[in-house]
C-alpha cells in the first residue's frame, strides 16, 4: 500500500513538472511571437513595407519552427 501511494505521489510530481515545463514553453513562444510582431510593425512604420519584407519572412519561418519544436515536445 505504501509503495502504491509513493508511486502515485511521484507520478503526480512528474506530471506537474511536465505541465509546468509546457506552460513555460508556451509563454516563452508567445513572448517571442509578440516581440516579432512589434518589431515587424515598427519596421513598417519607420522603413516602409518593402524594406521589411525579408525580416517579416524570417520571423514567419522562426514562428513556424518554434511551433514545430513545441509540438515535438
């Protein structure tokens, strides 16, 4: 009985740690995406759309790779 309770306790801790890691990863990805969006909008205001196209494409690729990496975890 004690072994069962111990195993249950350890599995709950493991699940909680995994969930915390997932939440932290999601928050980090959201912050990166928000930062990239602000940078894109700022670039458009300062330099115009034509000069910022490559930067926006790079940010789009980074966003996609972050989503793929997050899905793999």
